[in-house]
């Protein structure tokens, strides 16, 4: 890495006193997702070399599918982190959405989309409550969402048990509207013999929309601002509380979407799943260059982070390694990514 | 200060009459009266804890006063949020929260007032306007895309002031804009205060440095422990008196003696002692009422009077 970085540094002393141009490379290195991109290429090459099955297109399709199921919530988690907050309840909120949709439609013998819409309301409400508590109490979002995380986890288990008498929900595949819902959230199709899951397309769409909002609209400007300095933003009239609540609700929306995918991909939902996934969303965002302290980051970076996660997750299997090692690699990856990001950022700042 | 006399007859942009603020049973501010007209600089002086920040927060809409009245252009107001104050043309530039450091200069400049083109922002136009507006105020940036945190403290304050002026502020509240700055940078900021005044703005300049306040100010309000010590127009008070009221003359004298003794050991300290000696001398002259004419360091730069390069 070091030699590529060096190229950006030396400006000719004969230049204008204040060095008008930075090299293209310097500009590129100043982008938050560069570290993640470099990491993704390295990891891709490693698995490409050590794991022959990894080289097949169908493997790439599986990797991309796994990446998308984590990448979709990571889009919103990255936005939230840029806005200076955390959400530890995202993992179980996914499960909660799936459970609500499934149980509402099944118990009331209603159309599938009734359940889907009720689940959306519930997911947005979870986001709203998280956001409202954070902005009104001033308690760090880490603690607030840690609290709601445990509460939702408990509700998932308890209510499912009360309603179905079981740890999972009933099969919803016979309910009216299931087919359409499956087409939207969990279908797949073939392109040149390679299976493409629809979540991949949704993921790409969400990344594009979120990136556009973040970089091209005033809302994006406000997201960076409330994460960078909430007090300064408030002083110039940015509605800080609304922005933060909106971000938490965006996380709720993405959790709902992922929950719907899980429901329509598997027809039933186990009430205990989703634990720990919130950390993977956060890891994806951090690996992708989002600053834990807010005000800096990129949705594309978070997408690359999710892709790194997907590659490692599947690559270990393809390479025939013991999957027990996966979390060790994940942790090492996280540390490595943070160090790399810090290094690149400081070099980029220095070469200004 | 004839302008002051003129504006007195008109409705001032901002007027506080006997305003105060209690936090529960704690009196943070009491009996403050002040006027700010167009093209006027009103300086609010006071030591730490004198109630300066409470005063700005009331004017800026972050807090509400509990006593007295607050009028904007003759109309009684009680702002619920800074946005409401902004909508009435009252903009505040805070010492430490003027900008969001990680964001590019242009994004900071337009934060909260983004130029929109359809659903998106008109980024090209904003970049151009930010660069031009800053150039007009004499700040020549090589790149408005650089994070504003990479600018110097003085430049950051200037960007924040330029921003407030650009977005049609009529009253500018500056919260200790020179507190963390070096002599030269303070001079730059003081020049902006004059520029803003010349553009017809009313300026409320909060500081604890009389040497910064006197050259640019038209009116002076001194706060001490939450109370107003008095409100003067420039022709009613001298630099020396101002310093005296701020610091308490005897305390300053004591400090001078201390420094003088220490100063025999190092030339650096001797210079500092020299500065204080002069201040005390001015103070005495002021107290005697004689040397009111003694030129205050109205040097447009606002540097401390005894320049070490000219002993």
C-alpha cells in the first residue's frame, strides 16, 4: 500500500505558493471508501488463489446474495453512523418485522400484504422510539438501543410463544398474496446460467438512492452536519432532532425490508434469529470508512464492507477451512480496516 | 458617534429592557438593558461567568428571558428556537461551534440554507457562490472542497461571519470571536466586524478583551456576576476606564508588580510586565479623567498596544 500512497505527496516546489492542485490519486485517497476497496480486492484475490470453487460465477452469485442480506440494513446503519448515532437493535428489529408480518397475516387470515404493512409500521415505530429516546433524553444511542435491543429480543420470543405456542411462526406460503410478496422480496432469476437473487438488485438500488441523498441533497448535507457537530448544526437552523429520528426510522425501514426477505425466502421465522447481526451491519459501515464518532463516511463504503463480509463468510467454506475461524477473521478484518482507514486518512490529509 | 444619536430616535433592531434570566432559583442574568441599531457595534464585556453567554442565548433564541422585555424592531418577542431568531435576521456566530470541521467549506457555508435545484442541491452554484462571497470578504481559499477544519481559527470565524452576512442577517451576534486567536488573526476578525457594520448590520460583539472591543465598538455593556455594571456610548467612556471596570484596577496593579519582580529574570516576562505597566498607567490617567484623549489602540488591527517590535 505504502508506495501507492507516496505518489500523491510530493508537489513541485516551483508550483503556486499554495499548491492549487492535488493529484487525482490524492483526491481518490481522500475518499472514505478507498480503504475498504483496497481490502476487498486483497481478500478477493486471496480467496481466488486459495479456493478454486470461489472462482466460479455461481459462487460469486452466492457471495453477492449473502452480502446483500447484510448490506441492505448496513445502508441505513451507515447513514445513521454518519449522522453520529448507533443502532444495536437493528438485528432483532429484522426478526421482529418478519414475525409481525407472519403472525398478523396468519392469525387474522388476512392478505399477506396486511401483515407486510403492519410490520412496516412496527419497524418504523421501533426506529422512531429509538430516535425519540435518543434526542429527548440525550442518553447515548449505544445505551438506548442496547435497552431496546434486549426489549425487542424478549418480545420476539415471548409474543411468538404466546401467539403460536412455539418458537417459530407457522408457514405462510398458502396465504393470499404470498406469491406476489415473494416475487418482490425473495425471488430470483437466471442471467446466462447464473442465478441472481432479487435482493442484490434492491441492495444496489438502495445504495444508489442513499448515496444520491447523502451527497447531492440538502438532507445529506444535514446528515453529515448533525454527525459532525450537532450543536453547530442546530445553531444554523438544521432540525437536528428530526434528522436523527429520520435516520433511526430509515434503519427501521431497511430492517423491515430484510425481515420481509427472510419471511418470504423461508416461509416461517424462528423467533430467536438475528442476534448479533447488528454488529455485522456496524462492522460493514466501519470497514467501509464510516467514523464511529459521526460526520464522515460513505454508503458505497458500507456496501463494500458488506461485500467483504460476504466474501469472507463464503470464502472460508469454499476454501475448506474450519468455519469456526470465521469470527476470528471478522474481528481481525475490522481491526485491519480501521488501521488502514486511519492511515489512509492521515496520509490524504497530509498531502493536501 | 453621531450615528448612535441618530439611531436612538429610530427603533433599534434589538432592544433589551431590564432583561433577566433565572434558572430555577439561580439568577443568571439581571437588569440588562441594551440597544443595537443598524450600523452599530455593541460590545458586551465581562469576565468568565459574568453572564455573557446567557445574554447571547436569550438574544439568539436558545433560551427565553424570564424578566424584562426583548424587542426586535419595536416588537416584543420571545423566541422558541434559534430558527425563529434567524428568521428575524438575528444570526449568531459561536466561538467554538461556528462550523462543522469535517465538512467542506462550501457545505458549511450553505448549511441550513442549501440552494436547491429540484430535489437535489445545486452544488456547482453553491461552490461558486461560496468562493465568490469569501473572496468579497477578502478570504481567498485555494479550494472550497477542503474540510473547514483545515482552515485556521480566524479563517473559520470569518467564514461563519461571511455566511451570516450572506444569508441576510441584520443583527450579528459574535460570541468571543477573538478569544482563541493570535494577535494577527484577531485583527482579521476585527476588520470583518467593521466590514459587517459598514454593510449596515447591527453587531453584538461579546468579548473579555477591552483592547478588541474599544476600537470597533459604539456602545459598551459591562457585565459582572450576572448584573449589568453599566451601558455607555463610546464618547462616554475611555479605553482606560473600560479596562478598569473590566478587571478591577487594583487587581491589575498587583499583577503588574508580581510580573515585574519575575521579569528581572527573563526578558520575555519583562515585556509582559511592560504591557501591564502601560495598562495600569492608562488606567490611572483614565481615573483622573485627564487623559481621556490618550489615543486608544484604535489601530485598525486591534493588536495589543505596546508592539514588542517598537519598544
